[in-house]
C-alpha cells in the first residue's frame, strides 16, 4: 500500500468519528456524495456492507474487510480492494490520520490528501466546539 498521512490538532476520537459516520463522509471525501449502510444506521462497524454514491450519481456497493476499533478499518468497493483508514493518537489532543491505497492506485493519493486536510479541519472544529 501507498500511504498519505496528516497530523491533526484534535483528539483521535474526533478523527475516528469522522471516519465511521457515513453522514459525514460527503463533507470530507471528494470522491463520493453519499453513503448508506445495508439495514440502516449511520455508523460503520466490523463487516458492514452498504453503498457509496459517486459524483455522477451511481451507487456502488462496499464491504468492510478489516477493523481495529478506534484505530483502523479497510474495505472493498465494488469488490475491489480500496482504501485503508487509520488513526494514531499522538497525545490527548493530537492524532495522526492516514489513508492507504493499493499499490496499483497511487494517483488516488491526491484525492486522499484533499480528504485528509478536510478531516483535519472538521476534527479541529468538533474538538473546539
């Protein structure tokens, strides 16, 4: 995997919450405009399945394939291995957030960099509210 990271001036829990709350995904993920879980709900969990809506309006299925509560999760989108998402605490009010992409998709790191900057901004705002 290729990785992109950002240090965030917010608790790890604030960043993690953004990564698992499907209602928040369109706020930080430039490659989707919506997300839903099979069976309803809004918070991702181990082995969850659902779909994401692309910017052209197409819904694509996903399945969570790895999970470490509060730390990391990965998934397959349309049956294809996709991004890994990680949060590493760096202290009570700081963390590091990273996205890993498959070795065949290094160009997607550009999209990940945009998403990480958005997550940093949203997490800081949530922790100062």
